C-alpha cells in the first residue's frame, strides 16, 4: 500500500452539519485554510501553556483580517486539568471579552484542549461555532473528529459533555514535529486501533511502517492520519451519537479509562492506557474464543513496538481486579451495571459484548504487573 500525497481532505457526512478534515503540512500559516469560515465577529483561540508559545501567534496571524478581534485564553496542560475549574477559564474569558453568538472558538492543542473547547462552544449562549486545530497525533486521528466534547469527573472519564460538531478540522502535519516522543507513541495507539476494528490491511501497513511513523516520516504520518480519519468519518456518519456502531471506536478504552481513573488523570497518557487496554481487550476476546492467541501476540508486539506499555498497572494492592471492575462499571458503555467491552470477533470486525466477571478478573490478573 502506497502512502498518498501529503495533502488531502476527508469529508464528515452529517447533512447540513457536514465538514472537512484538512490534512497537510503548512496549513496553520495559510489564511486560505480558514477562508470560508464566518467573518467579521470575534475569534477566541483556546490553547495551553505548552502549545500556545509554539503556534498561537501563527494562528492569530492567519486569522487577522478575517475577524474584528482575536482573543486568546491559555489553559494549564494535562489530562488532570480536564475539569470544571479549567472549563470555567474559557467561559470567564468569553464573558470578560463580551463575546456574542457570532464568536468562533479555535481549539489549538491536543485532545484535552479540543474536548474542552468543544464543550464550551456547545454550552456558551447555548451554542457557538468552533474549529478544531489539533496539534497532537492522537487528536488528529481521533479526538478532534466526530463531535465528542466534554470533561472528566473524578469517578469517570469523559462522563460530562455533549455531541457538538466543529466547522472543520485542520490537521497541520508540521505540528507533529514538536511533539514529544511519548506523545507520538500515545497517538499511535489510536492509529493502531483502527486496524483490528475495521481494516486489517491498514494494520498490515502500520506493522510494515512502524519505523517510518516513529521517525516522523511525513508521507507515513499523512497516510496514518488520512486512513484513520476515513475510518472514523465512515463510522460517525452512520452513528453520530454512539447508539450502536460508533462504540467500536472504543476498542481498548474500557480497560484504558479504568487505568486513567485508577492511576489518577495524567499519570498515564490516554494513548498509553488505550494501548495497554487493547492488549487486555484482545486477551478477553481470545479467552471468549473469538480470536486466537496468535492475533493477541501480534497485536501486543505492534503496540509494544510503538513504544506503548503492554502490562497494566496495579490499581489496588489487595484486590486489583476488583478495583478495575469497580471503575469499569461507571464506563459510559455500561448498561444496568453490566460492563460492556468492545471485542474483536473476526477480521476487521468488532462488537460490543458482556463477559463474566470471573473471566474479566482472570484477564486482568494475567495482564497486570
């Protein structure tokens, strides 16, 4: 499979709320990237203390002339700040600057910035426009696409939020050059997940091109972002609000979210927890007779090559599996207290299933340190 040209666009088909995902280098500095957005009111760039010094001024320059005023609000950086207190910093800035319904928010950063900016846009004056400008691999291939917005609660990840679509997603591949290695690996977890759930040929490509991805080869990254977005666009177009099919995008996330909540948000990156969670979900799929041990071994090796953990942490010294189960029961996919897992049940096919607690416990015991 050949990598495409490094400039591409993926369409999210949602009727009158459809929008493009632009994928290319040098998008951030090009005024044409934002040429057909609403014009004349105020814009507000929402970023964080890590990303703003790198890119906020460049985005402001690209937007100058399109908006009468451009404000910037800078948030603390980290999953541990994805909460009400930080969200209120956005609302405080909107109100202090007397922003109205014509204001357009620009989410400049990773998944935390994107999720919170989208939630603020969905809530402020009951809905204003926003644009996703993701600067991490994870946010480019997953969290910026599809309209999921929200914040964490101490008892569960992303439990408070809204479905709210952006006007567009701008994936400037050049922003990945400044991404720390650990963040790049975390993003690769969300790239890898698309293979088992939807496209085994893509998993073959990832396996063959892992070294290029880790070396930040622009052609390889362009293909990884484009194919990931194509798969997510196809799923979201059929099930925008996760009433069925869209849940397959959470492969590895039930275990992963338990790791994040149990360790304390920010101790493990989201992608690290998802990578490990995919190993656990694959092992559960195997123990249920849905896939063979060779598939689990192959997936574990790919995840490990991406620089991700494949052994889960202990969340409780006395009853580790019990703590995992406790946390997973408040996962969004749980129904009437029954934990639901995204499991692999055939080539490029995933489904939601329950599993006996005893079997889940044995998987946790086998997969944790």
